[in-house]
C-alpha cells in the first residue's frame, strides 16, 4: 500500500443500499480522525509473506504481529465488531486500535486498523491501517450517529432516524417533492445514488 488521502480509495466503492454504503461510512469514519492511510506492513515492520491470512482477527492473534508491535513500543486493543454496537447503519465493520505501549485505552491511539464486510464478495476486505490525527471520540460518535445530512445544489437536508429504517426531515421548511418529510431506507438510498446529491454522517 501507499500513503494517500483517504478519498482516493473511496472512489472504488458504490452505494447500493443504505446498509452497505461503505463509501459514505468509511469516508466519514476516517475523516472523523483526520485519518491518513499507511502501508500496514511497512509501518509496523511486518514481513508480508509471513501473513497468509490478512483478516483482522487473525492479525490480532498472530505472534509475529504482537512481537513486532512490542519491538516498536506499541500495543494493540481488542478487536471490536460493530455487530455488537448500536451503529448508525448497522454496518459490518471490525476495527482495532494501536497505542503507545505505556498508554491506557482512554488515551488517543496512534493507529486504527480497519476492515469491512464486502457484501458483493461475501468476505472481509483486506485490513487497512490509518494514522490517527484527530480525537477518537469523534470516530465513536460517527458510529453511533443517527443523523445524516444530504446536500443538493445550495441546500442541505438533515434527516434523523430512531430505528435506521424510517427517516424524518428536521428542517421542515426546506421540504420539497424530492426531499420529503418522511423517507424510508429505499427512498434515502435513491437520493444518495443521485449524482447531484452528496451526504455526510453528522
């Protein structure tokens, strides 16, 4: 992998439905920590050929991985799974933080390792390493958010949900035939697919 801005790799994703809108989720999650993608193997001094599997659970238990972290003065957190967390879009995502060996887990981590479930391929994506340059609290705020903001022309439309299936427009004075007061998931997805509409998780 190369070091590059997180928006680069997002271009390869498409939004098929609200529960699998990986581009939006990943963009906003990485943006929340001002994340910068790094080469996992180069940064953590790992021999790529030694890792026949590259999923996060395997990596977390791998002795070479743990020893390499220790030699760099680093330590890992446990793997967290969003299936166990009430998240904005019920996405399937796993992540692990890397800390300074002397830090506690209430402090900001140095790195984030992330992987997502690819619904098309029915497998976990290869793990990605990000340098954490912002407050990790914002990362958790994004995961637990139930608000999405849509932008169209020069207007914005804020929708909230209590059940991740039904969405209500908050700025009612801006309601239009396109941006209705109430939307279901399918309608929201259709809006997100529109090339003239952009969005972010609030």
